[in-house]
C-alpha cells in the first residue's frame, strides 16, 4: 500500500458516521445512495469509488455486493427504521447496514 492509499483510507474512516434511514431518504430520492453488502469493507469500497477503480467496482456491481439502493430496499429500510454506517464520496453516499440501533 502506498502512503496516498493509507491517507485516503484514514480520511474516509474518519468521515464515517451512523445515520438513520430518515437522514438518508433525501439522498435516496436524488439517486445517490450506494448500498454495500455486509461481506465487504465499507471504507475499501469508498476508496475504490474515490480512486475510480472501475475494474474492482465492476466486479462488485456484477456480483451484487455493491449496488444503487433499490425502491424495495428503501421501503424495507423505512419500515424497519434501519441505520447505516455511511461515508460520502461525492456525489455518492455509500451505506452499509449497521449492527446496532441509535439511541432514541
């Protein structure tokens, strides 16, 4: 790994936050929410997108491990009041379901 890669990973890691679906709905309406499956590292996916690594991203898109959030997913997330680890790689908001619930 290069220093630039390490710095990018550290920067993205520092910019992650847990957000509720309610906080993400407006981004979904803009079509910029990208869903990452539990089997992938959210920060690694964000770095691949930031670096425009099309080959790696294509593999994940083809496998379904990374995808634009669908209407069905959005409806499920809304109904379950889902929460997500999230990071922005403009213009995208990259999300992964969180294992914990935010305190009310």
